[in-house]
C-alpha cells in the first residue's frame, strides 16, 4: 500500500505540468483573440492573438462611455440633463431603444440603454450631445485612444456597426475597458440585469442586460457585449472576488453561448490560480514632510491608489521596500495634487509598482503674522539656550 502511494505521487509529479499546459491551451479555443487581465496591476494572465486587428462591434461603445463618464465627472453634463433626440440618432438601426426624433430623454436613461441594451440610437444621441456632431465625437474617441497609447485602434463611428477602417484589438479593448472601470460609477449601471427606461410614462421600455454573466457568474458586474456579422460574438467581462478584479476580453466567437462559456472559463482560470496582495492601500498614510512657510508643520502624505502585486496562490509571502520621491513643492497644495511618487520594490530590488502620492489635507501658505511669530519664537528660544 505504501509503495502504491509513492508510485501515484511520482506519476502526479511527472504529469501535472503537462496537464496544466493542456488546460491553458483549451482556453479561448474557438475565439479569434482575447485575454485575461488583473485590473489593479494591469498584468496579463492569459492571451491569444492580442494584437490582431479585428472588428469589435458594440464593444466600441466602451470608448464612448469613457468620454461620457469624463464629462459627468468634469461637470460638463449631469445625469438629469434631458437630451433632445435628433433625426440622425433616431434613425440608427441595429440594437436600439426606439428613440423618436424630438424626444427628450435623460442622460441616465441613455447610459442604461447604451450599457445594458447596446443602444445604437442612444450612443449617437449622447455623441451629439457631448461632441456637437457624431463626427466630432468620433474624433474625440480617436484622440482619447491616442492619449491612452493605443496603436492598433481606429474608430469610424460610435456604435460599432461594421465599416471599413473601424477596428481594434483584444489588447487595446482591454486598456479601454480598464480605463472605463477606473470610473467606478459605471459599474452601478453595468451590473443591473433588468430595468425600465422612461419610467412612469406611456412609453416605458423594459431593458434586459445583454451580458448574461452578471446574473450567472459570481462577482461579475460588467461590462459590454457585441455582435455584428464581421465581428461575430464579442464581450468584455469584469468580475471581482475578494480583493482581485479580473477583466476578460473575448473576440470573434461564432456563437453567443460559446462566447459566454469560454469567457467564464477564462475568469475561472484567473480566480483559481492567482491572488492579489495589497502592499499599500489608497489613502494610507506614508509619513510626514515639512514645507517652509506652510500653515501645517507636519504634512501627512498618502498614496493616490492601491499598490498591489499579482501572485500565484502557491507563492510565499514576501517583504517589500518602499521609497518616497518628492517633486519640488510649491504652496498651495490641494489634496489630490501629485507631489511625488511612491516606488515599491521586492527584496531583490525589482520594481513592483510606482504610484502617485498626494497630501492628506489641503496645504496653504501661512499668513505673515504666523510666520513672524514662528521666527520670533525661534529667536527667543535661541537666546535662552
């Protein structure tokens, strides 16, 4: 019995690596391309043809939503704003929420329509509202793509309907999705499975989310699906469990059910094998500094975002070293202003992460009377001792 146990153990040890390789190879078998990313670190866990240019259908709308969320956060538009629907927007085919020319509908309802029902008429209405014209909004989308460093993306329309020279890649789609997720408010809308537009009116419209995984996959709360003849079935799905948020991109599937299944398997792969270790939390105090003539003598500095490291679940816990590098500082300084960086390295000196740091409270220049008192106090103390 003892010998049999040893033999079984040796067989498992020999064949386990090959079993793992075969498991990796079965991921996204039917997809043209795709990837799995851990969001906080931006690390890619799994990839397939990630730089291949393909049609991406309504996943295009994620870039439009980045611009919409930025406009909301900058105060340029509000959720309660009423958008007047143009003839151009109401005439969009494909997925829609049946907008009528001259109709007034809220920005909030349009966001739900775009992200839940992939409304082509909805995104064009918002494109015209923010950009003035649909064409100008598309230019804004391409400009944003360049600012994010995307090299293999070009948009011709905001809807994702098939057109020549409208393309992206799994990698670029992941970076767009990551940027959209950074506007955390978006997940309030992408996580809704069903809802109504125009509530309380005779044109009330029932919405059901095209992303079925938010109902069937544990932790899923977004993000966007797509389908056209050229793109076939696509999706970007994000899910969070414990402290780890994963993002899966699946492009070019022939069937919707297969797309959902292979995306779920991709997420399972990440959650089963990996974990995120948080080294520093957003807002965590990193120490104090002094600035000449500041109204606060000891200024607390904090991290602007979490510092995390992606690790295999079998990896041992490790010690990390962090170092604060300050910019040349000038008063006043507001909370949120970048005053330097926190550099984190592992025990071997390898770079783990580098994040911006800021002050915990607003810092102003002290008034002349207080400065005078401090100088006087220093002189008196100096004379006494």
